[in-house]
């Protein structure tokens, strides 16, 4: 009788936990949907997507729900969350990075470069390429972009080119903070020229227009 009672307690607790989790998930999705301005059908799609993603990858449902809420709070609508979230999860799970940190990097990049959240899937693809093909990590990119994004945006340097140059700096052994600072300094110097800098260029047969970011991409300017 003791064993039967114990098994009954175990089953009861398991069912209770499942019911509690379901209620928490439904509440999380309802809040996310409200913040994202989702209709009833989109709220249902968000819920289905969260369950599917939580089943496919080793990330807790609660973590996924929190990240979906963070996306909606940042300004993504329901469709953008549904399109971007699988890529964010694939990136963070694939390289062992924190999901929240990946979302924070996405949001800060969109705002730092005056991009649109509808471009989130493309942005995440660029991050994934950097992490896969260089010594870059989500953490390094986050630290670097905090230093260089405002200057890059002001100088007219694209998000893609900024990421590509940072990836090369990581491969040279620079950390996130150092790479961001170095690149920011380079962009600043190629955006505004002192008389001394102009004279130095003339000595090697170059003019300001040859290397200025006003007339060249960052890659073209550095190649000269």
C-alpha cells in the first residue's frame, strides 16, 4: 500500500507540475502577444512556435518565452518574432551562447545602425557567419558593437562591413573591447582629417577623398 501511495503522490506531483508549467507558458505568451500587438491567431502561433522550439532544442520553454517577450518589448511585431526566434535559437544553441545575450545583441544592433526589425533574420545570419568562420563570439560582438556601432552608423559604414572587419580583428587575437575601440578609432580618423593628416597623405601620393569614408567603403579606404 505504501508503494501504491508513493506512486500516486509522484503522479499527482508530475501532473501538478505540468499543469502549472502550462499555465505559466500560456500567461507568458499572452503577455508577449499583447506587447507585440498580436491578434488571437498570432498569439496561438506564438504559443505553438514556443512549444515546437522548446521541443527541438535543449533550451527551457521559460527561457524561450522570456526571449520572445524581450523581442516584443524591443519593438518586434508577432510576425517578426516568429521569423527571427528560430534563427536566434539556432545561433545560440549551435555555438553554446546565451539566448538572452543573442537577443540583446540583435536589438542593440538594430537600434545602433538604425535598421528595421524586419531585417532581424538577415542580421542573425551575419552574426552566425562571423561566429562560424572567425574567432568571434556573441559576447565579443556585443562588447565591440557597444563601442563601434554609433561611430560606424554616423560614418556610413554598414553593419555587414563592420562585422566583417571585427571578425578579422578577432582572428588577429583582439578581444571584443579592444577590437571595438580600435575599429572605432580608425573610423573616426577616416571621417575627419586634420591639416597634419592631410599633409601626411599627400606625402604618400594620396588625397583625403582617396581614403575618406565619405567617398569609400571601409574596406576600400583600408586597402589604400
